[in-house]
C-alpha cells in the first residue's frame, strides 16, 4: 500500500504542506481544485472543437460546391460568348459583302445614269435639230403653198370673178329677143354636128324657160356669187352649160381662159393634198419621236427608282454598321467584365487553397497534440476511478490526492482557439 493511502490518526488533522510540483513522480492538486469542473471544461472544449471542425468541413464543402457552380457558369458564359462572337463575325462578313455589292451596284447605276444623261442630251439635241429643220421646212412649204395659192387664187379667181360679172352683165343687158334669135342661129349653125341630139335638148330646154326665171336666176347668181374656195361649185355647172352651147371666138377664148384657171386650181388642190400628206407624215414622225421619248422617260424613272432603292439600302447598311459597332462595344465591355470576374475567381481560389492548407496544418499539428494530452488525462482519470472503485466499500479517513496542475481554460482562450480555426 502506498503512503498516500495510509489512514490518518486523529492527531494528524493538521493541514498538510503542499508538495512541490517539481518533484518527479508526484501529482500536486490544490485544495480548491475540482476534477469535475476540469472534466466538464475539457468536454465542453472538445465539443466546441468538434463543432468548429464540423462547421469548417461544412463550409469547405459549400465553398467547393460554390466553386464548382462558378466554374460551370464560367464555362457557360465562355460558350455563349464564343457563339456571340461567331454570330457577330458571320454577320459582319455578310454586312461587308452586302455593302460591297451595294457600292458596286451604286457605281454601276451612276455610270448608267451618266451614260443615259449623255444619250438624253444627244437625243434632245437631235430632236431640237429635227424640230427646227421640220418646223423650218414646214414653214417654208406652207409659205410657198400659201403664196402659190394666194397668187393663183388672187389673180385667177379675181379674173374669173370679173369675167363672170362681165358675162352676167352682158347677158342681163341683152334683151330676150336677141337671146332667142342667137339661140335660133346657133341651132341652125350646129345642125350638121354629130352631137345634134344633145344640142337640141339643151336648146329646147333653154327656149322653154320663162324670161322671168332667167332674170331671177341671173340675179341670184350675181348675189350669191361664192368666194375663192367655192368658185368651183358655181363655175363647173356654168362651164358645162357653156360647153353645151356653141359660142363665138371671144366666148371660146374666155372659156379657154376659165378652163386654164380651173386646171391651175386643180394643180393647187393637188399641191395642197401633197402638203397634207407631207404634214401627216411629219406628224407621224413627231408622234414616233414622242413615243421614243416616253419610253426613255420611263426607263429613266425606273433607273431613278432603282437608285433610290439602292440609296435606302446604303442607309440601312450604315444603320447595320452602327449596330455592329454598338455590339462590338458591348462585347468589349463584357470581355472586360469577364476578365475582372475571372481574376476575382482566381484570387478566391488562391484564398481557398490557403484556407485549406491552414486547416490541414492546424488539424495535423495542434489537433494531434491536444488529442494526445486529452487521452493521457482520460487514462489517468480512468485509473483513479478504478482505484476508488476497488476501495469504495471501506470508509476510512480522507486521503490526499496528488495530481498535476491543470491549466484553466478561460473564455478568452476559447475565443482565440475559435479564431485559429
């Protein structure tokens, strides 16, 4: 039996001197020490350490999950950015090709418009020349025809009218008896001709007429004598009647003059008809030139419409270029934001690695030493409790329990330990 477990006598109730803790093989417990309090503090510290370790493990797992999600999001963002860049590149190529094609079309249209303007100037010059020549020729022909008609009509028709007036006046001055005698003489003189039947018919018709009717007819002819254009309508029946009657030499000369005048008027009529045909041909040429000008005007309007459409297309191309520039600026901003976020992610990853290394180091170094100490204390506690259990049936005097001093864990140290973890 050890000396510490020897029962004390009543004479030994005096307090014992504290044994120096520096002596080997001895445990020194202070009188105010409480083992249960120490063990409860140890259990509480162990529970807190386990809880901190569990929280740290949970935080590490959550951090790893967050890092995985961030990496997935970064991959998705990279894929979307690559697709967007590819679409922008394709769209920019299409815009460039369309812009080049539009520029080429515009240059071609401008060249065609320049050629068309030159041709239009040439056509206008030719039309001016043709119109001038045609107008001059028409004017000359009209002047010639008018001069010829005026001269012929003025001279010949005036002579014809004067002769008709003289004839009418002579006929009126003659008496009816002389007329009847002359008619009878004409009948006798022309009985030997071949057309005697026709002459007889005419003479009988003239003789049967009443004197008053003849005078009225002559007055009506004199009053209603037509002007230049209607001379033929009156002259033709008079000439026919004069031809039907045998006349003297003077009357025959007068009749020949009238016939020559009529032939000249017929020639003038033919000239007027020729002038009408020429004028109709000229009108046809003018209509044809107008139709050609209308077709050229339609072509010019179509070219102008095409040019306006190309100008609108050029404006839309400029708008697309501005949109492309805006998208390019947005893409550059997104790339800058992405690079900044990626750098932040790298920094976060480095912090996480440092935290993991610190956690492993703390768990390996401090945790091992503290757990070893705790195991030793538990072994000592178990051995002492076994000894108490073996001697628990006998109730002797109080014995002194020698133990090593245990460092008291206060709240400040617990907080410091939490900060280390």
